């Protein structure tokens, strides 16, 4: 990228940087690739990927595009004596690019604890006080800065969090799903919307009067999904939405995300469970060492020869139906 927007928490990019990045987005990409935000065929690589067969691009752009995303943390050197330790920048995410199309699920697949959640935080405009986020993010064709992403949070982009601990243990779940209302009319509208969501995801009306500790694991997961859908987002970021769930409940949770995508939304599914990801996703972004090493259609996982990166092929060999082979060797 010729121009990156650099946002430290609480700061926004300067106006001239935004204008420069818009100009870059509108300009022609290298001849070997498709334009950044222009017409392109499914087989034509652009933004580091080719398309799933039914990807759609209203306005010739993705729903979400991240380019050159990096996340670093200002930390004290833990190898130095306590009172003489100097601060240093530790980069956790580097030069990461990923796109989500309308009507599809993109699975970000990598090992547990590898930093995938930081991608979700960056897209949602969330970061710790000692974090620096750099890169360029477009949402629905519009370039975003830190303030723009914060404004979209809950109003265009919603999170399905990793833990049910995000639910307030002291508040009944119906009120949590409905959220804050501006006035009585808005409260009625939100109550109707909550009823629609409960009906859609198999939650009885009685559930609205329960506290989180009275819910089963599957019910709590569905309540979190209802919270995410309450304000009718365009994009859902689902961060490890199935930990602790048995296979049946996990499959049902994935089917809920699939239904949202089939209805025209976009989903970024962050997970270490590649089997579930391949079941529902359209494309897979393979995450390793703090970046996406390959972004490809799920169909590429039908044959390891279709996968370009060695780690992607290792994931293929590690699947149970392929003999649980890691690094080309049979695992114990």
C-alpha cells in the first residue's frame, strides 16, 4: 500500500491521509491483478484472493476489506532488570489482508492463542491503551478510521463473542438483548425485534425473564447471537463461537451464521476448528505467525495440490479423513 492509515487508540487519521488513501483505493492496481474496487471475474485474483463461486459485489466492492493490517503493543522488556527495563514495541499482527463479501462466510483459521482475536478487535475498532493499529480498512466501500469503526460497532458490524461471560449475570437476558432504547416507541420496537429473533432461533418467550446462569450453554450462545443481530448488522464477527459446545450444538450455531449470510449479510468466523469452518464457510483465510498466509475458496481444500501455502496443506493433512498427518508424518 502506498498510504496506510495509522490509528493509535483514541486518535483518528489526518484528513489528508484519508484523502490520499481514497485516491489509492480508486486507482488502478498492478496489471496482473483486478482493480482494488472494480469489476473482476471469480478466477481473477485481487486483494490477495479469488472468489467463492457465488460471491457477490454490489458496487464492485467487498463488504469488508482489510489491507496491510498490523497490531503492535508497547511493552516493557521483560528480560531487563525491573527498574531499568525500557519500553519496546512488540508486533503481534503484521501485514494482514482479508476481505469478506456480502452473502458469505470467511473463516479465519489458525491455532488457539495465535492472535486471531486481535483481527476481530481491529475490525471492531477495539484495542488496548498500549496498542497501535496500522493499516487500511474499508467497510461497504468506504474508508474507515478509528472513529468510523467505533461508530459502526453495533450499528453495521456486530460481535458474537468467544465467551458467554459477556452476558451481564445481574440482568435478565431479554433486557440485555433489547438494549438501550431512546424512548417508549423505540423500546416497543426493540421488544418486537427481540421477539422475532427469539422465535427465529428457537428461544421461548419465557427465556426473556431468565438470568444468564439459568440458561443452557446452547441457549446462551443463541442469546449472544440475538444480541449481535438486534440492530440488523451488515457484518457479524464471530470469535470462536462454539467452545465448550457438543457437536450438535456447534453445528446448529454454525447453521445460524450460515442463515445470516444466506440472507445477504457477511460473516467473519474466527476459529481453530477447521472441520466446522469447512462445513459452513465459503472461503478460508489461513492464519499463521500473525498474518493471513493464504485466502482461498473452501473448494480448494478438496485437494492439497490446490493449496499454495505449506501450512494450508498441513491443515488439510491434519483433518481426520486424511489420516491426521502433520508435516507429512502420521501422528500418534
